[in-house]
């Protein structure tokens, strides 16, 4: 899929990047190559392929699910202007 100069400018505008006029043909070639690769990948037959969570048969290392921090809620809320039932109370800003 070949991109022309105006399409490259549109893509640059959408991406909010500034590009030099003299580099537009280079960008057009690179972007066209990327789009050709995507098109080639989409043409691959994947009907009988099961999705994989990981390409290697790897397992995640797990750690013990244990509390490592102490509860400081009372200490933190003691200096707050207003609290109720463990929650911070804030002034209403929207009517």
C-alpha cells in the first residue's frame, strides 16, 4: 500500500508531529512498508491455531500474598479536617 505526500502529512498532523518536507518520501516509504507487513500478517491463515498466553511455556513466579505494611489510617485521618467511618469528607463542589 503506497502512501502519497498528502496522506503522510495527514498522519503527521494526527500524530501531532512536525516533519520536514524533504523527508516526506522517506516517511512514505517506511509507512508503506509497515502497512504492507500488516497486510501480509493479516493474510496468514490462523483458523486452526489456539491463542497462547505466552509464546514460551513459562509460568509466572508467585510470591506469598502477605500484608507487608501496617495500617496507618487512624494516624493519617487524625490530622484530616473531616472524616466519617474511615472516609475523608470533602466539601461539595457541584450542585
